[in-house]
C-alpha cells in the first residue's frame, strides 16, 4: 500500500469519526447540519484523492451528485430552521 494513501486514510478516518460524533451529540440541528456537510465534503475529498492517485476521472459524476445532495440538504435545513424561528414567539 502506498504510504501517501495510508496517510490519507488515517487523516480522513479520524476526521470522519470526529464528524460522526458531532452529528450524534448535537446539541442543535444546525450543528448536525454543519457536521453532515463536513462529512459529505470529506467523502468528496477522499474520492478526489483516490482519483488523483489512480489517475482517472470516472468518479466525477459521483462527486457532482454528492455536492448536489449537500447543497440541497443545507437549503432544506436552513428553510426548516427559518420557518421554525418565525413561528416561535
């Protein structure tokens, strides 16, 4: 196994574990939303690193779909929180 690939796996693995802890522990929905965006970004970085190491571009459609899911998820959470804040006196 390539030393660079092993280092990437360790760094992103630790980051993913810490992000999952933030998603589970909260304390608010906005913290969880930001943590899920960070997790999606980490997944995109791992896929991008794999593409760079192996010298291919076959995963670009997957990256685009993950990015779209992240954007639409953030918009949905922002609208939910804004609507909830407007109804609370």
